[in-house]
């Protein structure tokens, strides 16, 4: 019996926040935040990022609500990738572990400097967004990268040939389009 494949989604965003603008000055890339989603409606989105809207320096493992906060005016690009049920189960297992130990995880700000100088800095229980997405993809046997995960950028993820382009533009326009397609799957905020 052939296992039916499902889709996972890579969401890259530019929220226009101060920190995003600083990172963009260095990277010269349009998208500097990476998240992983379990559905095309982006109702279940995970990453490493800020835990509070007002303070970018308090960060860690987060389940993101892309309908609120900094995401309201964000530009984005979305890609999909075919995955098996076994890969989704493995990903869910890793995410559950992160959720259970949420207080132990922090944002890997030091690792960002490692990216700048092309020197991998791996810290226990610390990730930046694209490092976490790459970790999740490798741990779930979906994609393997040819460089240390602590050097993976959102652009590296975007350049991976196994992802299929889905959408580019305003995130709120994409969400409105999906809400029209799947009205019963959306909860108003």
C-alpha cells in the first residue's frame, strides 16, 4: 500500500519590525523570519521568535498566530513540501517535546553572529527561527542540509529545491483568500 503524502508549509515573512530591518540590512534578503506550518490556512504555525510583541529580546519556542501582532502587515512567501504521515508524526513528537520544555528554550541571538561570520555556534536549547525550522526538517527526515544547522538562513530554506512555490505577497491577503476557500476552518480573531 502506497502511503498518501500530505503537505507542510514553509512561511517566510518580513514583518517590518526594527529587528527585521536590522537583519535585512545585513542579509539584503526580503524575508528574514522562517516558520513551519501544518496546513495551507496557516492555523498551526511554529518557530523560534519573540514571546511578547513589545520585546524582541525575549524569545524562544512559539506557536505563532499569523493573524495578529507584527504579522498583520507582513509580506511573505509560502512554499509547500510533500511529507508522509510518519514524517508528520515525527515532527509532532519534536514539537510536543519543545512545548513541554518551552521554558528551557531561548532564542539564539549569539548564533546570529555566528551566521554573520560563517562560524557555527550551537547552543543547548537555543535556536533562531531558520535554525529551528532546519532542525525540525532534519529531525523528521524530510530534508538534510549540507551545512551546519546553526548557519541556515531563511534564504537557504527558500533556496531548497524540494520546496514548491505557493504564494508571495501580503500575508493578510493570502489568509483572506484561504478564508474564502475554507470558511469553516477559520476562526475569527
